C-alpha cells in the first residue's frame, strides 16, 4: 500500500537525529544562522531519502515573508525586454526568491496590477517600465513595500532607481555622427513617452546643437522591425534624405537599414550611417553589423536585485540610486572617423 502521508520537517529531523529548527535552518536559504557542514549534509541526505519538500507557505507564515518578488512589466516587446525579464527572474531565483511577473497590457488599468501584486503579499517589487513608474512606485512605497525601478530614474520621488546614463548615451551617438562628417541627421524615437527616451533625446539634441546642427528630422513609431521599415521608406521619400540616423532601439534601426538597402541605391554607411540602441545579439550579425549603444543589462540586473534585498532585509532602509555607464559599440553601419 502506498503511503501518501506528507513528509514533514519533523520526519527529517527524526531521521537525521537533529532538532526541527535545525532542519528549518538548513532548508531556508535566507537563514542567517550557520549549520555545521556534517550536520547540514546529514539533514540533506535525510531529506533526499524521504523525498522532503519544504512548505514555503508555512515558512512564510512564521517569518512574515513570502520570498516572492513582483516583477512588473508593461507590454514587453522584443529581444531586449525578454533578456531583462529572463535575467531578473533568474537572479531573483538565485537569491532564493520566487519571481511573479505581472504584465500590464495597453488598455489595462494600473490600479488593477497594483491590486494583484498586493494580493500576493510579495516581499518587494521591481518595476521595469518608465511609463508605469511614478504612480505605481508611489503607491507601493506608500504601503511600505520595498520597490526598485529598473533602468528608470525619477528625481522627484524618494524611490530606489538603478538606471543607465541615457543622457550620455544620446551624446555619444550624436558625437559619433558629427565626428564622421554627418550634418543632415534624423532621430527615430518610440511613439510613447518615457523618461528614458526623453533623456536619450535630450542628450542627442544638446550634443548636435553644440556642433551647430539645429535642424533635426524627427519621426516616431512603434517598437517593431516593421515600424522601422516603414519609417525607412518614409525617410527615402524626403527631398533631403538624412545621411545619419539615430534610432532608439536596435529593432527599429534594423527595419530602417533593410528599407534603405532594399528600396534604394543608397549604401550604408557611405551614404547613410545608422546607430541603434540596446546592443541586442542580432546587432552583431554580419547581415547588420549595427553600431549601437550597449546597455550593461547584467550589471543593471545585479544592482537592482541587490538593492531590492537591501530594502527587504532593511540593511539599507534609505532609497538607493545608482547610474550605470553605457558604451558605444562601433560596427559597420557607421563610417570610420577617417572617411
């Protein structure tokens, strides 16, 4: 007859010859009390023999922590956001937390997501979209829920932020175009307003104006390859086709590149130089060889998760604000400075 009785920590303790509290310490990744190596191995071996699985819900009732962390994203699109979500969830799991991903669709109310997150009694929240950040972060911190903004900076709120230097990123793109002889320049942005995009644009425009370039062609579109292709076609219809283009994402930049190559006799980078943003894996493919701004996603993720656990564990109860530098990766979609 099969014994369907659930194995408990008491059963493991009895087999290993230790106390029940010792078993709890061994199986709790967040325990701050050391267990001797030989005792730990005996407990783990007993657990393996019995097929023991810790009761996470019961542990949460005792510790008043669920070990669950909410990750809030807004309509994630493209390989860059997939990399962020995968990286955040993996890093949280490495730290003993169970990530719960909440996606805000385009027509969904922010309050609905806030209510869902609170219902799960998560220990903390990471918000990955600047479009969500102000209202949502204020409500979470107002409920004393540890909250970190990923790659978003809000200077008027006492909220923890780990973010890329978007202003300097825009300046780097502009400087490269100017240094390689471009004067008729286009900026292709995302159709939705976001703090990161605004800073990127500000840095780009300020650097161009510093070099005497006042007129900048500006177009906006969705965050897709197809939208980039359409913008490329639109630029080709202009009398003054730009000779340098900065796109706010690699995906858009690739669409623009293909439109120019497929629908005109213009050559990249001799006639038109193109710069993207994010440095997704496809940017380095030989078919694109796209010059782009590299965001250190792994570093941003590490710092975000570290900041969140400092807030959760109250090792640093103040807001944590850190800006991370980006890097321009020069490939073959832009001219060499000597050309």
